[in-house]
């Protein structure tokens, strides 16, 4: 399988609400706890990944993710 075809097959776009729902479901927690966990991960990544690279990642996500 060609790389581009593979990427189209395994990637899916969804908004922040859907992301929170999926994290909540997988972790077996409510949406509030899921949001806190997502915030913790984003905060950790922001501290661990050099500034521009982290911003490059955020730029690939819908704008609403920047407010998490």
C-alpha cells in the first residue's frame, strides 16, 4: 500500500468535543476529568517540545484545541 493511501486510511478528522468524548470513553472517566488529562498532556508536551515545534503540532489541529 502506498504511504499516502495508508495515511488517508488511518487518519480521521474530528473536533475537540469528539476528542474529549473519545478520551473519556477510553479512560472510563467523565468529560471533565478527560479535559484535565488532555490539558496535562498538552502542558507536558509544551514543556518537553521546543516552542516552534510544539506550535507546529498545534497548527495541525483545529483552532479550538489551542484553548484546551
